């Protein structure tokens, strides 16, 4: 629910200031809503300086500028994968102080997909790839054009075959556009060596340096997922408010499917741009 539009107040007042005043006035406090510890997220697993070899980082920083200056900013790309728990709810919620012990927790949803993010040095986004478990999801029936590219694997992880197919498709696109691009990637085992590319030069970043040198690890993926979590919460609230019955949040989110996720991610890409 957009409180600013609903109440006619300014967006600045209807943010944290309004929430804080409302919580104080009505004796509302925050509480953890999950019965299980929160899930592990690879986005927050950033290597510290203690785990990096100084010589490797310095060497990479000296070599990269010489390589990058051969390409335009829009042709310097970085690709990386991230896991998305598209049915996971927030870790906490608000409840009355005298009722917070009555609010029930729940187990976090384990429905996971993989999103391949690819963006340029000038901040433009290339075609993203979503990887799920089902080869032909029911929600794709009678859908001619999907919002994002889609592939499947048994565990919804990136595989060498999927990587090669995505990379060759991107290479053919750049051939049609008469572009020569540099693609920086990490040394994930799924990032197999693809030979015969005509428009893309692939450069592997040194191990343990991606948190410092990789564009996607410097806030791109984190920002995208923050927008996604915001949009999915708005969708849940809209569904509950439009329902004539008493709906529980975890029941609403169970009805979300891959096509909903694709549409939300597509909207988040526009917002991020």
C-alpha cells in the first residue's frame, strides 16, 4: 500500500517517520516472524581483506585498466549468478506489544531459482536468464513471449550447458549489432570455456577477488533483490486488501509462480535503470 498516495501526505513524511510515530502511539513493536533461522544468502558472503592475497589483487588492478581501455564502456560486461527465494517472506513484522507472543511464526519457503545478471560498465542491463527446476512450468502455458529468458536444471543451478547456450545466444546478438564486447566473470565451475565466440572475449577474474573487482558484487545484485523484495511485499498487501476473505500472508505467497516472479523482476530492472 502506498501510504503517501492514500493519505495525501508527502512521501518524506509517510516513510520511517510515520511508521515510528504510529508504532509508538499504538504500542507496536517489531518481532521475528520466522520459526527457523533466516536463510543463507550468497550476496552477503563478501570476502574480507584477510582472505585476499594482496599480490593477486594488486596484479589484477594493474592489468585490468590496460585491458578495459580497448573497449567502450557499454561493451565491458560483467555476469554473475544469484539465488532468489521468490516465495520467502520478511524476517520480521509488527505486532501489538501485548499480542506479540500470540503472533505465530512460520518456516521460510525454500522455493529457489537462479538468476543470471549481466550488466555493462555504463549501467545498462543485458538479457537476464532465470533458471528453475521445471522444464515446462504450468504457468507458461499459452504464453508466447516470456519477460526473461528461461532454462531449467534438476536443482535450479547454473550448469555448463546452460551457460554455453546463454553465452552463444548473446554472442549472436552482438554479431548482429556489430559489437565487440569483453565479458568479466568469476571462476565458477559452471562457467565452462566456450570456443568459437566471434564478438565476445571472456576474461576470468582471479580467485577471491570478485568482491572487489566484480561489478555485480558491488551493489548491482543487492539493489535488484531489494527492489524485488519491495515489489513482492506490495503485491501481497494488494492481494490481501482486495480479498473478501481473511487471507494469511503465507497462504497468499504460496500462489506465486515463476511467471509472477519474471514480471516482478522485469519491473525491477526498469526501476533500477
